[in-house]
C-alpha cells in the first residue's frame, strides 16, 4: 500500500511499472526509468461509489502521457523527470488534487555499446498538491558491499541466548538502501555513490551501525542541500564452509534470518 507525505487520503489510483527508454544515439545517451504515477482527489470518488467515471483519467492514458512526454523532457536526472511529469499532468488535468510520481532508474553503462548497470538503482519521487510541493525524495536502493577485512563485532550483551562469538576481523557482506531529502531539487546520485563506496572502502568498523553512521554524517557534511538521510542495512555476511589458514576460505550465502539496521540523521 502506498503512503503519501500529505495528509490522509481515502482513495488513490494510477499506473505502475511504466517503462521508458529515451535514446540519444548521436550523444550516446540512454535514459531508462520505471515510473509510477498515482492520483488522489474527490473528483475520483464517484468511480468507487457509483461507477461514474466522468472525471476519471484512464490509467492507460496516464501510461501514454508518461511515455510520450519523456521525449519532451530535456534533462537526464530522475528528480527533474518526476517534477516535469507531475507539474505538466497537474496542469493538464485540474480535477487532480494531488499527484505522486516515482521513477527508478534502469541503468545502462557505456558510450556506443551498453551493458546493464547495477545492482544498485537510484530513484526519485515528488508529491505535489494544490498548495505546492509536498515532498521530494531521492535515494539509492540495492547496494551490495563486500569487504574482505577490517570489520569487527564484539563486546555485545552475552547471556544464555548468546551463541555468536566475538569477531575481530570478519569479511563483511552487507546490503544497503538509503534515501535523502533536500532543501532544493538536486541531482546527487553520483556524489552519494562515491560517498558510500569511499566510506565502505576506507573505514574500519566495530559494527554495521557504525558504517552507516559514517556514511550518513559524511553526506550531511559534504552535501549542504541534504536535510535528512535515512539508511537501512542488512547483514548478509557469508557463512564460512572451510578455511585454509587465516587468509583463504570458502563461503556460501547466509541462511535467513538476517540482521536489519536502520538510521535516520537530520541536519
């Protein structure tokens, strides 16, 4: 179920999983996005109560709007694309009281020949109503981060339920999702990726919590427009099968369940 930043809304509807690829063959650019557009407003309520579709914009029309208007968007950032679609749709259909547009990148990397990027994927969203912008949010989901050493976990509570040993130098495999709010519309995906990879590469930690705290504080310190950072990490450290000395070992994917670690930092 969708949650809106604005106040409670009894109904919403829209189109999801709308795929757009805009290719600029002369410039060697691929802009790919998976878009969701959701509307709310009293004008759409009769569809629920009586089946009266007089004011309803068909979700198929919304799909066509998204795909065709992608040609008129001159930028290459998800934040600008979401804002462009939301504002133009709002102007076109005044019966809409509020709109939420979300886009997740479908990354391709290259100049002439391209390959899929990832696994992490950037996203952006904007919600607007008749009072203006309610919220703009950006993020990157799906980081897969592996460090061969320099990660410890020790000194935690020990009692009759504790079986995990203290670990001084483990190979750490973690997944990370993060989102941020800005004081103004900004494209920060490249900078955030550099911060995440830089911290994970250079920082020797005593816990995953400490890793994500370092990432969040570095974002606030180095990106002045960022007002809030939300991070959630999963401990996906691999299970060891067999080892040869202190340096070489064979691992497999960890069994579920896995640890979940969350953090919100505000300026």
